[in-house]
């Protein structure tokens, strides 16, 4: 338990990204149709809250939380790449919705999480 607490103190940023990713995926599973859009390219944005996208997001976040808890550092780089992919797609989806008449500020959160993932990958605690 002391080891886990120390890991949280030194690498809390990775844990926040993993928990946030899992929570967004689970939110999409709980609320299908959350990103419904009726613009010309709605099929691009609307598929993101379907199970085909939300299940891998949830699983990836949960795997990140589990590997963090057990301290398995080799999973860190592939998970950060996965998280960056997920959050850049979500950023573009949210900004697309904003430009198509569905104003929201969620794109700001997605952009901030993208920056955070980049900085965790660049300067985070690699010993996890």
C-alpha cells in the first residue's frame, strides 16, 4: 500500500488521464446518443458515443488504472499513445460540433487533456 501511495504522489498525472479516459468511455456507454449531430458529416461525430468506440475507451482507461496500481511501467508508453489518440479524436469531435451549431466548451477540456498527455509522456515519471 505504501508503494501505491508513493506512486500516486510521484505520478498522479498519469492516473488522472487514465481515470478521466475510463470515465468518459463509461459515460458514453451510459448515455448513447450523447453526441447526436444532424449536420452534413454527422456520421463522423455520432459514432464516437456508440459502443464500438466507447468500449475500447473504457477498457483502455481501466487497463491504465490497473497497470498503475500494480506498477507495471512497460504499459505506460502504449497507453499514453492510445490516450492521445482518443483525446485528439474527441477534441476534433467537440470542436466540430461547436462549429456546426452545437456550442459547448468540452473541446477546451479535451484540448487541455491532450496537452497534459503530451507533457506526461515528455516529463512524467517513467518509473511509475
